[in-house]
């Protein structure tokens, strides 16, 4: 084999000798319009075994590669060695392929590493799912061939997890009732103990079922920031509107005296509705997870999967908002308070999307959006107080204009709405990817 022949016959991984054909140890015969098997390290003898030796003057690599095979010659077999692109990909992602329980998990992992259907075509496969099937079949597993398992059945609805999703709303309703039936110091004790009980109930609801993060180690390292910002947002939903209205209408210190319910009123209807909404949030997340995995098992391409999951995501999101709207109406009527639809709906949408992104381990997650919303709410109160200083009235002008037009609830509605919209755009890009719904082994 001379140097010209080796340069013609051998292609590197990822190169295209001809449009639509991955680089390999093959040669293109322009006259016959066919690919001829390559000849690397002795392949020339195999290719022309049983045929007449080439005529003198036809010693070039291109002439010998294009020579027809006589009748009765041994049919050459393509060699799969260094020119096998799938083998190189298997070596690169061996850990993923060995841990995978089915080809769907490999497909999701490849998609997470940037392998697309177009990339799969370079490995002689029509899509990522077909490539994942070959990788799964080529991984040795204890020397015994394993057939491709059937897709796991959809997890059923468990009674204990349904009760856990109802627990936060039930505890919050009991606390609100106790606060309304007591006065003075007993009311403060009931409120403090009730806040702790509600926090524990919410924590239990988020540790099991479709709202739970499968990887506990990841949950411990990533949930501290979002959890703190979520507590701030819920506290603002309880006290924020009354505080902002008191600051806007108050004197230099911003706090009026002689209020009927303390320094500023407390709005309990939106918070009660949000705790009751833990149940529809879990049901919506369950529908999204089950539907996405079914479509993952039936899809034959990443674009097909994305197109099927986007309506499912938006449908689950709309279902939650509809349930939250009904709960706000019921809580407002039962407590005789304004339901606060704009701010409560936008806050509920923000919290649901943040939890979905956390559950599916989306990179970067919802932390920046939650932090921006919480800081913007705090900045609104701070700007109004700063506007009381001499010559600084312009600082409070935007907040004053917003509260005059939409009321005190306009600030959280605008802030949480903008943050929820940002998370919705992020969810439509990330939660519609196969890697977001890879099997985790943690049943819902």
C-alpha cells in the first residue's frame, strides 16, 4: 500500500468522503456509483482475492479501487476497526451506556451531550434513538445478550402521596381558623406554631411524588437558595401588600398608627389558596412526567419528541392555573377577603415552573428568577421609604404610579409575572428535551 492509497482509502471520524456517507475506510467508485470496501493494512489482498492481478500501468490506488470483481471472486467484507464511528462514540460514552437500563436512557444522555438527529446521521443512523439502540446492543453485559426491555408502565396514583399533597392545605386551613378564633398572645402563639406546621407539611409534600427531586444529593446542594427566595415570596404574599400600602399612605416613618389589625393588614386568602394548590401542582407534574415518558418511548426523533411534549407542558400549566383560580375564588369567599387574583396567579405560576425546573434538573435552574422577583419586591418598599428623604421623591415615583393605577397588588403581579414568563420560556426550551425526562428509577 503506497501513501496515495492510504490517503484515499482512510477517513477520520466525522469526515465525509461523499455527501451523506460518514468517513470510513471505503472508497467511492465514480463509474459504478457505489461504495467499495476499504483496504487498510492488507485489505488490498482481500479485495482482489481470486481475481487476476492488475495489468501493468494500473498501479495507482484509484484504478485498483475502481476495478470490477470477476465472477467467482470472494465478496469483500467491510472492516470495522479504527474507522468504526459508533465504536468511538461508545468508548466516549461508555459509562452512560453501561449504566443505562434501556436505549431511551442512552438517547436522553446523548441528547444532553449535544448529539442531535443530524449528528446521528454521521454515524449511519436516521436519528438519536436508532443510534442509542445500537449503543445499547453493543455494550457487553455479563456475557449474556439482553433484549430491549419494554417501556416501563406508567406509575399509578398512590393514596399516601395523594394525602401528602393535600396535607399543606389542610394544615394551613386549620391555622387560619385558629388565628381567627383567638386574640392577643394566644393568636401570636397559634400563628407561630402554625407557620412551622405549614412549612413541615410543605416539606413532606415535596419529598415524595412528582414534585420530589430524584437525586437527594443534588437537592441538598442546589435547593438552599431557591428555598430561601420562595419563603420570602410567600411571606410577601402574606404581609407585603399591606406593608406596601401602609408605607405609601404613611407618614415619614411609613407606618400608620391605630390600624385595626396591627401595623398593617394580613392577607390570608392567597396564601391559603397556594397551599391548597399543592395538590393540583402535583397532579399537573404527574401528568407531564407520565405523558413525556410515553412520548419518549414512542418518538423516533428529537424534533418529533419536542413537538409532542410542548402542548403537554402548556396543557399541564394551564390546568394548574385553572385549579388555582377556582381555589382563590373559594378561599376569598370563605374568608371574606379579596382573592388577589393577579398577584396570586402569577406567584403560583412562578412557583410551579420553578419546581418543575428543579425536579427535572435543568441547568442553572430557577434560582435567578426567584431571586430577581424577591429583590424587586423588597426594592419597591425600599424606594418608597427612600422617597421620604428630602429631594429624593423621584425614587418613589414609579412605585406610587403603579400602586395608584393597579393598587398595592400591582407590584407583586408585575414582578412575579415577569419572572414567571422568563421561566416559562426557559421551560419550553428545556423541559421539552429528552434529557429532562430520562428514566431515573425513582417512581412517581
